[in-house]
C-alpha cells in the first residue's frame, strides 16, 4: 500500500525541529528503511511520488509525528 505525502508538511516539520535532511534520513535507517538526504529532499519536493506505508511510518516517526500528519489532502 502507498501513501500520498505532502512534502510541504514534511519540510515544515523538519525545519521546525531544526534538523537536516541527513538527520531525518539517519533516523529512518534505524527502522531498516533505505533513506538518504536526497530521498528526503525528493519527498519534500514531491518527486518521490507515493511512498510505501512502511516508509511513511518511518518518516513520520523520524519527524516525531503520525503518518496522518504528513498526508496530502
């Protein structure tokens, strides 16, 4: 299953935490999710397209949020 993530929400959350894309990606890798700073940038700019639910959950966790907080409406 895939989720449509709002990249603007991801960027706003990341920036509000004062974190780099690399820091977010590193926390995603703790969940055994292949992620890089470039991948986080692709999500933020909408280039990543829909992402798997497991990656969305890992991204949300890395940002201290819930998947629902990141969904595009």
